[in-house]
């Protein structure tokens, strides 16, 4: 084996190890809550005859990465292309638990799998299905932060570019 071929083989093996060790997308946070997944494009048509459909089929998922209960009140989801960053409602998310944060209305609850569901109360879809102009597409910010499409107060982010119908993406 020539030196060049051997080196290439070693590099290839090293890259394969890196690929195994690192998720294709690694969620992260500098705070108590972490964005882990997002479904920007709810399954089925978003609207028909002017009526918004399946608004709760649009959501993002947060995880409490701490060892204590965290209240989600006031955390700001800042969508970087608009100003629909209504603060999250009050909800006590247990240590290590995850919550689906739905765009529409509903009663917050914990389902039989242990996942929690939080409702933001919008009457329309707010996460862009196609968002290639900005990176990230969504920031979750500390309570009291501005929804001004900047990184101020940001603790965790998610980017999806073009979202297919009814598909969930890792952040
Ligand atoms: Ca959407
Ligand atoms: Ca925004």
C-alpha cells in the first residue's frame, strides 16, 4: 500500500469514527431548556377556504436538561423571520422531561408516554415551512428577552430550512 493510499484509508477510518460518535445534528443549550426537535410543517394542508387546519400539528420539542422542575413561563420562542414570539405559558416541566410545544390551543397535559404537551394559543401556523433565509430559524430565549430576531438572550436554537409535510426534524 502506498503512503498516499494508506493515509487516505486512515483518514477515511477516522472520519467514520467521528460519524459514529457524533449525531448528525447535536442539540445544545446554555440554559435549563433545550430545543431538541421541531415539526414546522404540520401534516396535511395548513388551511382550506381561509380556515387554518391542524395548527397543533405544528410544534417544537423542548427538554428540561436540569435535575429540578423548571417552569416554562416567559421563555421566548423567537422565530427569526417574524415577531410571533409570544412567551411560553406557565407549566411545571419535571427534571429531564420533554414537552411538545404546540402552536394552537389546548389544555396542557402529560400523556401516557410521559411526554408533556404545552399550547401556545395561536389561531394560525407560525413556524415557516420553508425558511432558508435565516440560520437559525428558531431561538428559545430566557424569560424577559426581546423577540427581535437577534441572539440576545438565546439559550438554544433550531434550524430546518425546508420542512416536508408532517416530518419532525432534530435540532
Ligand atoms: Ca408551519
Ligand atoms: Ca422573531
